[in-house]
């Protein structure tokens, strides 16, 4: 019940869908490289990008979140969860649990300079 993501690969795409609804969220285009694979494009679902809460999910956060999801859920690493700057959670780890169902250490992102 805690699995929040269904991740699969169909060359050249890596797809990340929400596991309960099957709703597609990310599509990452990969190209083979001597080191393994290189990301050539990453797309975010319009349904999520246009959602009312999307104002806090800026484009700078998305690559960090995709990196966290792929690194930890697919590749078995233990990278810290990227926290949104200035986010006040009612309970520590709530955002991470909501997004990924995990409890990794968290690292705050820097606020955008205006």
C-alpha cells in the first residue's frame, strides 16, 4: 500500500506513473552513453503542472524530484529528499511521505533570489 510509483522503461522512455491511479506524471527520454545513460528530455504531466497547488512546484524543483525518485526508488540509492524552500509542514516528513512514501533524510532547496 505504500508504493506510490509505478516506473517502467520502453526504449527510449522511462515512465513514472502514480501507482494507485496509473496517472502518468513524468516521461524521461534516455540516450545510451559510455557511463550508462544520459537524460535528453524530461516532461511533466500537464494535469499536475496546471493543478491549483502547482504554484509551489516550480520547474526548478521538478528535476530534483525526478532525480530523487529514479535514484532511490529505481536504482536503490539513498539520496536526500529535496524539500521546497519555506515550506511549513504540519508534521516532519509529511511531504516526502505523500510524494514518495519514503523516509529518507531531507535537504532544503535554496529559495529563489528576487
